[in-house]
C-alpha cells in the first residue's frame, strides 16, 4: 500500500494544508502534467484550491492524468476564508469518475492568494492541530469495514464558473527577464520572449507568478485588487475553521 499527497498548489497554501493533514504522503504536484496509476490498496489525499466556489478547471484537467482502480481518496479543498461552495463536491465527483472511492473530505483554510491579509499566515498552529485530529479520525474510518458513504455539501449542477482575468501583468522596466515566472506558471500564460506580459486567455489568476517574482514586478490590476479587497472585507471577515466530512 502506498499513500500519496496529490496537489495543485500555486502559492503553497494547499500544499501546507496537506502536509499538516497527511505528513507522510508521497508528494505528487499536478501543477505540471502528471500521469500515474494507483492500485486498489493505495490511498490518495487529493487537494486543490477553491476559486470563486469552484475547482480550477486547469487543476481538474491535470487530475485526469491520475487513474485509480477503487483506490481510496480523501478530497481536500483549500479556500481563503470566504466560502468553498460547490468546489468540494466537484472534486469528490471528479475523483469518483476517475475510479477512486472517496472515503472522506476536508475543507480547510489558507491565506488568501490575492489579498494576503485575509486569513494571513494560515494554516497556523491551531489549524495544524485541527488537521492532525482530522487525520486520526480518517485513519480510524479507513481501519473500519465496510466504509460508510460520505455526504458532501454542494450543488449539482455546480455554480457557474467565473472568468479568472485578474489583469496580471509586470512592470516592463522592473522585470529582470529571469524567466522564473514563465517556468513556474502552471497555465503557460507567459511568453519566453516577453516575460513581462501575460496571455489573459490562458491565465487562471493563481498568483504564482506574483508570489515568486524576485523583483516584485508582477502584480494584478489595481482596480481589480481594490474591488476584490472590498468584497472580501464584507464576506470573509471572522475566522472560519476547517471541516471534516466522514
């Protein structure tokens, strides 16, 4: 039996949640194309961020490279303290379609990838302790037989996915032409010849390029940032806690 942590984590928050939930899992990063097959006795903790109540379409496409034959799975959605809406159900449905038996699901919180002051520095020590307790409960369920089905909140059909154009760009004069953003971009939205530009038709607004730019040249459109900040101040105030569904 093998245990995997399969994740799409552009800014690192989703990966940190998985490390707290399942610290011994073999890591598989699907931010780039990944193909693998799991056996019936294997288990996978599969995690991705929530974007406006849905799973990132690119992450779902990359997950299609993972095949299972009745392998057990824990679906994990990580969100920035607002709401995860239909994303956890969407991920669980996708895993079932790929041949997994979803035995548990977790919705957890990490620092918001755009407005970093929302859920700042999370997952924190309290989150990690809570996720560790979830892990023990999941292991207890896996040791039982038969496994009871999991009821996961959400709606079918899922809420309509919204366009992800955040106006991500770089200051051409400040750009060092190092190519770090282009190499890291999971969507291939940055051209090697013009690393200060972004193809908005490909960009998923994941903020990886903004986070890793060594010169701080990359950013999102200021008007959009202010609008998102005002919205989150109304909808993401107060501390939300991780949830476990068994």
